C-alpha cells in the first residue's frame, strides 16, 4: 500500500463499493443516456462515480492522495446512509440510484469476506 491509502482504507472502500467496475460503468452510462445521445464512457455519470471507476481500475500502489480523499468520501457517504451491517435494503429509487452513482448497490447482499 502507498502512504496515501492504508490497507484498512482499501478494504473498507471495497466493502462499501459493492458494484464491479463493469456494473458501475454500465450504470453510469445508463444514467448519462438521454433520448438524443449517450455520453461516451469517460464522461458518463457523475464526477465521483467516474473517480470511483478509475480507482477500481488501479492497483493499491498506484493510488494517490486525491484517490484516498475520494475513497474516504465514498465510505463516509455510504456509511451515513446505510446501517453498519450493510444488509440489502430497498429504500426509494432516488436514494438507491444516488448510492449506485458512487458504486454501492443497497440491494446487493454483503460479500463474504471469507470467500
């Protein structure tokens, strides 16, 4: 790990970002699509979602301080809006979609840490 991101921060980020990079990319492209055109992948979705997607593509040693800041923001946002155990929860559409915009699908069951 780099000095920018500890192993604990890396693990916590990956525990709350439960969408794969492919799922997040597809979601951001869907959200960015309108009736006239679809945004190209590098510009699809919100800024934080695009940053999360970039972080998911990196190795821990390649992360920067800016990446660490985004990771902390995402963890804080998800933890503030979810119960600590992150059990699947439906909620309303806008709430779920806002969390999915940053890589967390509240309907997905928690991953098995032993797997």
